[in-house]
């Protein structure tokens, strides 16, 4: 069943929303993206696109363009915090044939998706902040301007604070994980290789990897603490606080952090996966349905997968396919989220003896069975939502 003549409104011009717009437009739908900002952009952060997410970009015809703007990941290197000594190396060349793992600046991926969407005939309307969504045979998006938008289908790809999610599920009750994260992008003055480095220390860890041809380095630094900041991406912090929190770290960490100014800071919260993903004429996608912590690098990848599956079920079965969409997606995203939830403590071991034993064990695995750690994620990376 093609989607010709179906009028679809997508709330949110992020990765998931733009990918969904492209998928649905390719199947014949008339698509409008309603974005609350005054421009389609995403501020200063890197993301990791694993093979499962890259397959969607390739299926959208964006593989070559994406490779031009991204950096090929060669390895994931787990390191002890004191001197940056490598504990375990996962060589990404060990991925299955044809699989790639890449690093990209989020803004560059947004630009790629937005350009492709406009070229395909998707309408992108800016300054369209949604106040509420009313499901129904002809669902309505009520805007903060007082205007309304009607469509045959409304897709809530509006992120963590989705206006559609509470309509379908009631108020959310997230809880603070006891962790905060700083994010920054700095010049690559340390010769950072095309690898993701995870420096593991007591109660904290820092991830770094290159962006934009290796000219820049993306930094995500996580610290356990009792106090917290409000959830969101709009907070900034004094870089001195970040450097103080990671003062005991060695290797390339001190020089990287020396170049940070005005890092983003946010509290990390756990949200349950939404019980209900769709209603009459409406459906959730991405973080609106399943927010995830940044410990498996799957937020963008899961949104890309959602977009493809949503387009597939609608093209096959129309609105009746929304049940199949949730059935196909919910178990997989739940597994990814639970895996991410379980990762942070492994990086934050405080007891020196326990940490030493754990690192020795990781090093032994790396020497005896170097592919063992990498292939534990085969269920995640080899999955291909674009195949019938």
C-alpha cells in the first residue's frame, strides 16, 4: 500500500523526525515537518552511528554523502584513568563484512537529512512550537501561536519532552540516575586517532572521539553526584568545574579539557519506555517513545530504525500497521536501553582492588579472545530493519 495522498505532519526537525519525513515522502506521502526553532540546526555535539543506523542512511540514498561528513571508527579503546593506559581494545575491523562504525557531528547529519528532505519535496516549517496534540480521525496539532495544523497522521518525533507522549501515556515519572554529563567539542591538538576512547575512573568516565576529518574531538564526561541539574540540553557550566572533576585523569585527558570552554551540562534521568506508542491518527518515534542514556551510543540509531520501520508498516498496512510498528520496535529498543543502563557502573568502579581485578580481566579477554567483547553486540549491530 503506497502512501500517495496521505498528509503527514512530523513534530520535530531532529534526526528521527527528518529521517521519518524522508522515509514517508519516498513512499508517496505529503509530509510537513513542524520545527519549533527558527532554523534547522543542532548544536555542538558528536554522535556515533553504528552499522544498524548506517543501513537506514544507505537505504535513504545518503550513504555516500554521510561518509563524506563522518569519520570512520577504527576501534573502541577502554583506558585506565590515571595515565591513560589501554585496558582493552575492540578493533572495529572485526565487525562483520560490510559493516561500518562512524563518528559524525550531529549538526552535519542534520544538514544532510534536511537538505535531502527539502530536495524530496518535504515542507519544513520553522517556528512551529506545538502546545498539544489531539488524536482522532483527523488529528490536530495545536501550536503555541494559537494556530492549528490538521493532518491524516501526526508523528511525535519531538524528543525527550514530547507533547504527544503524555497524551498517550499520561505524565512521565523520570528519576535522576545520580549522574551528570558534560559535553563539549574541542580542536584536536592531541592527535586523537579515529577511535572512541573511554577513560574509566572512580565514579566518573570520559569518552572522546574525532569529528570533521579529525580536526575536532567530541567529549562526553560523566560524573556521579548527589546534586543534579534540570534535564535538558540548554545548560552551560564553567569549564573549571569539569576540569576539577577530572583532575586525576592522565593521558590525553588534561590537554583535551584545557581547551574546553562553556561545556554543556545536564542531569541524566531514566525514563520508562512508553507503554503506548500510537493512538488514532498519531504515533511516537525516537526519544519521545524511548529515551536512552548515552552509554551505548544508540539514541540516534534507534530513531533511524524507528523511522524506517514506521514507513514500512504504513506502506504495507496503512494506519492498521501502527500496532505492528510498536510490536516490532518495543522489544528491541527496550533491550538497547537496558544494556545502556547497565554500562555506566562498569566504567566507574571506585574500589582500587576491584577496579584492578576488573581491568586485568578485561585485558585477559582482549588477549585471549580479542573479538569476544565486540561480538557481544552482534544482536545490535547486525540487525537490518531495511531488509524485508
